[in-house]
């Protein structure tokens, strides 16, 4: 079916990014979160992001207003009923995600496709909590959504060809490049980048070099836009830890074992950009404060 | 012979229906906000009340169908049925190097327009969609494409080639194309009529000053140079576009402000020009108003805008080794005595002299030069639709002779 409206469950970093980008590409969007307070935060986050883009001349004041006007904020899950596709972007908690899929399965038309933005969890398992496993697929967007061109399109065991085709068209309509992946923990992007980030943290912990040096070496040496430690800060160290533990458990391979320094920072509440402090310091707008 | 002229944008359709036997407009109007539930249709038949309709119009076929419905409406319409329309003329922005004139639309022509999408990504796709939709709704009659670029196809190589590696022209056809061709053509022809001299012995500089602005040097009726280039970004200062600048600024600013391609493109197209300098408005009327209140930045914007026009006129007078007439057209050109006066003040050396009273004219055809001035200055309201209708009629008549 023709998608006019995108339902997004979860107003965190990924949900906001996707809402902003989908609205920018002309879709109506409804974004769901638990409370008015969280929705207020989500709205403020999207406004800030649009403000920054306007300051960089990417959009005009009028375009900014049009984009915001296309996004509806709601704390009632039933409001996704008018969406042509629903994308779930809540934290990487299997039980929570399953609960959401069970609920929206009751709410949405039988033809509506459900996508999960999970980077590590099993699409097959999520699909099993609905009566439409053939209509469930993984769409792994990367942060920040408006900027990153890649989307991993993940097939679960029962995902139909029709659903894959619809997902590909949707991804293309967002001006992104989709790569097809069969279900496997971490898909391509997380599976390859997490061990690199982990190794960077070990190097730091062992005193091989400073955080600045490690990131500079990788940025300049391998033409990366951001170094691995800044990447970790931007993902969020708590999210990173959960995801890595998941990979470690699924593969049982020591190369995925999270670095103890990561645990220490998370315990200390230094979660990266979102708390202003991780391996580096960040201002309120999320820009790196250079020392 | 009734001819229907269509101009399809990404979310709008503008149209006019002409009776070409006496070149009158039977009806005109526009559909806006296509793709939304609150799309609007504004329709005005000559001698009848204006009609406004709001409804859900999600794509161009529906939009054109609604237009045809209102044209044949017993109350608001002007024709009994669609069969009265003899041919359709379509405005197409970019014809690349394929078209030097309007053409009958065939599958090959559509393929060629499609191949120019790269050169006009915002305009050619909706133009094509409009052609497709109109052909479905009005089959069996000729459809003609008129290109914004066609009139400038007579430019010599020295005017259309850029001094960058030649391979870029060979590989990607990077060159000056120019735009607003239909308008420059119309006003130059009309100017010759007003002056009562054949166009092929005249040197005319036409200034199309609207929200987008370009200027053309027309020698013996042919465009020999124009200020817009590979894209409509080059040349004059515009409402939100920068016009000419040192290309070295682009990588410098990109590095300093950490901008990507999309951002720098939007910066030059949407955040520059009058709005970029003044910070208050992209519309010349508002700029003049702010300036009269003493706003220094609005004054800057006005000065930079008019200075650029003066420089181009000087350059084109040199390029043609003389000039007989200067024509002002489009929104600002037709309606701003202040812009015309400021520009002409600096062209006295060429033999330009305005009659201050005549220069007060707005939106009407007029010779505004002082008696005896060596170079005539004219205001001529542009009429791109009429040119498209004339071209369409001419092509249809040739077809009929062929039958």
C-alpha cells in the first residue's frame, strides 16, 4: 500500500532523527512516547536539530516550519493506526519491543508493515509476537538519521518478498541507500564497528595513547569522519554497552567482550554526548568541546 | 484555434487557454499545493467571476482533470467540451543541447527531456509528469514543448563555454545554457514592434528582473549572451540567489563552516541574494520600503542589485558593439521605477536618458526614454504563455499542411 504517514514508536535519538528526516522528505509523521514530558523533549530535540540546519543554511525558516508542522506528537499508541508503516525505535530491550509489537498488531490494519530499528535483536523473534510475521522487517538507521545515507534492511525468517520490496521503496524515498542483510546479530555495521570501538577503549585503558590521539589517528589515517571514541560518545555509552553485551552473548566470542573502561564510565553516569561527558566533553548542542 | 498552455511545477500547475484566431485569453488559472489534501484551484474566465476551489489533489493528472472540468463547466467554463482544444503547449525548463526551438512532443522528445533531468532536477521531472498527464487526458491532439533554454541556443561558443577543463564540457555538457528564453524572445520581438524597426537590425538588451533574474544580449534577433549559465544561479543578484561570485569562496566557506554539498547549494540558492544581504526580504518591494525607512542593509541590497544590472548592461553593450534599446520586464522590471531609474542613471554615457514622468509606469507597456535619447528604454510586460501558444499554433499549422 501507498505510504503517506509514518508511525514512530519511541521519541529517543533515533526516533527524533527519523521523524525529522521523514517529515523533511514529505511524509506525515506521528511520533509516540510514554509521557508529555518525553514528547516535549523529543520536540525540543527536533527543533534544535532543524535550528542548527537552518543556521548552516541547509533549510529556510519556512521549510523548518513545514517540516515541524508535519510531525504529530502523541502519548497514545493507538494514534499509529493511521500510519502506512510503523517503525519502532525504543531502547534495545527485547521484552519492551515485543510488547510494543503485540500492541500495534492489535491497532493497525492488517496490511501495515512493522519495522524495528534494532541493531542487535532478532527480527524473527520480534515478528513472532505478532500475527503478521511476514510483514515485520528490520530497518536499521544510523545516527544521525538525516545525515547517514545507510539503512540496513534486515529480513527475519518469515519476512515476505513484498515486505522487503516495500521497505526498499520506503528507504529509497527517504533518499537513503539500503543494503539487504539476513538476520544475524549486529548485521554488518554494528558487527564490524563495535569491535573497533572496543579496541580503541582497550588502547586508551592500557595507556597506549590519549583519547585525542586515538581518534586523530583513525580519522586521518583511515579517512573517517569521526574517531571511534567520539563515535562511542555519540551512540551513547549505555546503549553501546547493552548492544555489545548482546553481541557477546549471541556469538559467545571474546572479541565482543565489552572493555572494562566502558562499564566504568557507564556506572559513573558518563554516557557520552547525552550527558555532556564521555571520552570527550560536549556542549548542550552536542558539539565537541575541543580542549 | 484554441490552444491550451500548461506550466507544471513540482506542486503547481499554471494554465491559460487562448483563442489564437485573435490571440485572446479565454481563461487562466493555477492549481497550487498539489500533493496535499488542501490543494487550491484558482480559475478566471475572461469576463466571469474568479473561482476558488479547495480539495484533495494528490497528483498532476487529477489537477489537470480538475482544470479541464472547470474549463468545460457550464457556469465558469469557456468551452463546451475538451474536444475544442486543438493543441497543448507545455513549458519545459531545460532542453539541454537538443532543442533550439519548440517541438512537437514525440517519444524521442520525451526521452531527450528525460535525459536533461540531471541539468534541471527540480524542474524537468514535473514538466515531464505534466506532459504525460495531459497526453493521457487529451489524446489524439498535438502536444508541443517550449523550452526556457531554446532561445539561447544561438549563443556562440565563446559565450557558452566556461574556461574550465574542456573535458567537463565533453563529458557532462557543462556550459552556459541560459534561462527565461521565452521571455527574452517575446520582449525583444515586441520591442522591435514598438520601435517600428525589424528585429534583425537591432541590438537589444533585455532585463528579465523577477524573483529569478537574467539579462540577455540580443543582436539581430538572436541571443548572443545571457547572464544565467549552467544553472539559474549565475549572473544577477536575485531574491534568494547569489548570482555571480568568486568560485573560490565556495570551498573556503565549506571548510570554515563545515558545510556539505546540499548545504552550500541551499545557501547560494535560498539564503543569498536580496534576502542574504538585507536579512529582511527577498522581495524588491519590501526592500524599497525598508530602504525608505532608513534600513542600511536594505540599501546595500538595492545598491548591489542595481549595480550588477548596470555592469551587465555595460558588458553586453560592449559585446554587441552598441545598443539600440534596453527592455525591462518581469515583476521588478515592470513595476519598480526606482530600480529602472537607478540603473539608467549610470548609463548616460551610452546615450540612455529616462523621462522621469514616463518612468513612473507600472505593469504596462511604455517607452520611458526622454525625447531624442540615443538608446530607447522600454517597459514591456512579458508574456511567456503567449509565445508558447504561438509556437504551438505554428507547429500545428505545419502539421496540417503536411496532412
